[in-house]
C-alpha cells in the first residue's frame, strides 16, 4: 500500500498513521490480484488486473467515505472487448460502455478522465464532498503513480497460455492443425491446435480442448486468450462441434477474433475444406486409440 502525505480532509492520529474514521468497503478486496492501492487524502485508487475468461484488462477502482462508510465510488474496467465504467458500482450502478472506435485505448481513456474530470465524476457518484484538493501538484503525482502502475500491470497481468503444438501436425495453406490427446491429472481429451506463423514464429491461433469434464476453447491463447467453456448439455460432443465450425468455414472469423486478421485474410478456404475430412478422421483415430488402451 502506498500512502501520500496528509491532504485536505485527512488527519493523522497520535502515532502518525492515517485515521479516516470510516468503515472499510467490503468489496475492496473482491477480484484484486497482483494489484496495488494508492492513497491520496480520503481517496483510494485500487488497481488490479481482472480476468473474466472471455475478457480481461486492468480495473481501476476509486474508493472514498460517504458518511461513515467507505464506498466504491467509481470503477473503470479497461477490458479488451467490452470496456466500460461505473458510477457508484455498489449502489445505483450507473454503467457506460467505452467506445473503442472513438475513445481509443480504454486505459488511456480512464487515466485521462481521472486527470481532467475527477471532480465531476465524484459528484455524479454521490461524493461531492471529496473534490477538494484535487488540483494540486501532490494529486497530480498520485495520478502519475496510478498511471505508471496501471500501464505496467496491463502487460504483466495479462493471462496467456502456451500449449504443445500437437503430436501430429498437418499443414493446410498458411495454417497448420496440431492434434494431440491430452491426459491431465483430473481431466483430458482430444485437443486441436490451429497454428500460424507470425513474424517468422509459429504461434497458436486457436485451441480446442475437447475434454471430458471441462471442455473449452481459446481465441488467441498467447494473445487475447479469450476462453469459452462449452455447455455440455447443449454441446455433448465438443470434438464434433469443433470440426463443424471448420466445415462451415468459420475459421477465418475465429482467427480474426483471436487477433490475427492478416492470417485470416490469407486462408485458402477451398483447400481447408478439402483437407478437413482427413484431419477429422485422424483426430477420431487418436481418440479411439487413447480411450481403448
């Protein structure tokens, strides 16, 4: 925890530590991983990295006292795909999406608005009494610290995964299909890896883990790493579902979503359609061998 010098609205107790006379917010610890709290006056900036399986990014929470209760006043969820922010998240929870087209980088959007509009943001969150002292140099230094840590965490906190490329690898145009049967401690099943070259390096573009207990697939395991868990009631045979996506020519759209539009635009769809039946046959052969021995 980083503490700033005493600011307006703050007092020191006899031992020299900060005494706010407010109750801590119960939600403050919720979802915080590898994060940090930076304080200024009665405000606390909590910076953490949020991983929602299908989205991820830095979250900045602003806490402060309202009456004798410390509340979460603002929250900026600077996610890859659905970035948004909240006023009074634990109360009326007024939420607005961040337009990636007009606002640009969500973290930059959040930091810029904290620097230039925090007083009016706090007023709308129901904490107008906390706006004093937010224009002096000490506060600017606090936001510099918030920004530095948040931008570092945006890189270091990102969750990615590196799989094996597969025991059987079949090239089809500008991509490859890697096939392997994965035996984990408490799960396992057939895995399909879709591979491509990025700047001369082989990268896993998509991964389909057709496991028995927790089947799921990844968009860009080493990039965005969006994970989708199948509903086994709706999709009882996940390997069959996977090959249907290939047959329905959805690979290009999926690779594009994974963050590799250049590879997606150069797919040879006709060649893939020609090769998929043999690849599917090989995959089922591996399953049969592994599950009958």
